[in-house]
C-alpha cells in the first residue's frame, strides 16, 4: 500500500513538473541543492557553537585554577600571619638562652632554624630594615634625634616585619632618625 502511495506521489510530481515545463530530475536536483545548502549552514553554525563552547570551557578552567591559587595564597598568608608571634617568641627566647654549650640552647636553636626554614619554604620574607625609612613597610614608633645619623634612616628595629608573595603581612616596628631635628 505504501508502494502505491509513493508511486502516486511520484506521478503527481511528474505531472506538476510537466505542467510548469521543467523535468522532474531538475526539480529534484534543485530541492537537493537547497537541502545541501541548509545542511552546510547548519554544520557551520554547529561548528561555531562548538568552538565557542570549547573556548568557554578553557576560560572556565583557567579562571578556576587562578581562583584556586588565590585562595591558597590567602589561606597561607593567614596561617603565616598567625605564626609570626610564635616566631618572635622563639627569637626572644634565643636572646635569653644560656651559653651555646648548653644542650637546651642547642635544641632551641635547632627548633627555631627549622621553623624559619619551613616559613621560608612557604614564601615568607623578612622586610628589609637596613637603610631608609619606607612608610609602606615600616611603622615608626619613635624618633631618634641623634645629629650624627642622617634623616629618615632606620636606627633600631623593635619588631621585624614580614611579606608573603610581595604582600605585607606585618610592618616592621622601627625607630627613625630625624637628623638632629627633634620635633
């Protein structure tokens, strides 16, 4: 029955094409050309969308990796900041330690070195306290009116400052020379 319907449809197409003066093969070729052009356009559109999705996925991967790295750095900086008072206390303890021949003092020195090495490996850097005063990384606690010292020079460090990946965690607390001009 479907064969008869197909045959009758083909006969109708032949009659219709004969009525408008064209051959059935030409009409069929035109229809195929239109279909091929539509499929080619659809293919190009799908390729464009696929490339755009691929670029979006790459951007998402990069953004996620960057955010993960930033979160790691913020967390590490926070932990390092909390460990700074511990490091300060160890250094103060070393300042009051008995003679170096003492086993307790040797043990303390080894513990402090191990802590400093670990913090260094994580990226902790001491702020440079030699030279001129830098308000970006120093906190001036008191002036030094000694006329023999040049103006705006760090003359004493009360508490060391530290940076992590170029970001200041804690400023150095220092005494700054005024060049003999006490105000």
